[in-house]
């Protein structure tokens, strides 16, 4: 039987608790809390799929990056370092991020597909993003994808 991503998070939380790894413990607790909140949101409680849990982890990792930047700008380097450490822990659960070259190749494919369906130029941004996001599926941050699509469509 395969373990789900949520089960893996819970097992790793137990290991971190036993090892007294405070940073890992805090990151996993906050992430599992966000997963639970997502499961109980809406009219009916439900179990999240691995893809949905992955989206929650991605969102939490992004929060850590943004918080680290804010702390750094505010002169609180110790807090920024902790946020970065938590972000690195969450990155262990995310798929390997695409390199710029890999991202560019997938964006080129998406642009070609959109052009084949008759959508070209800067106006094709929405159609290309939809195709590109389906291909990339969490392996690159949305801002990076959008920037690559804009660059490709403007040339």
C-alpha cells in the first residue's frame, strides 16, 4: 500500500518530534494545519488528494519565501533565516523545479499548440498559460511561467 503525501507529512512530523527538530516541526505543523483547514473548508469535509496537498505545500513554501524577503528588508535576518530553512524543508516535498531551459521548451510547445488552434501574438497569453500550466503542473512558480510566456509572445 502506498502512503499518501499527507501521511508522509504526518510520519515526518512524528520523526521531527522525536528528534526535537524545532524548525522541521514548525514547518510540518503549519503545513498540516493548512491541509486540515483546506479539508474542512466548504460545505462538507473531505480528504484532499495528493495533488491538492501538493498545492497547499506549494502555497506554504511561497509564504515562507515572501516572509523571508519581508524579514530581510526589515533588518530581521535571524527571522528571515528561519523562514528560509522552513521553506527548504517544504521544498523536499515538492517536485523538482524546472530549469530555465526546460521551462522555455515547455512554453515553446504551449505557444505552438495555441498557434495551431488559431491563437497567436500577445492576445494569446491566457490560452498559452492554460496549456503551459497543464504541462508544468507545479514544477515552476506561476510568476516564472507568466514571465517566460510574455517573453516568448513578445518576440
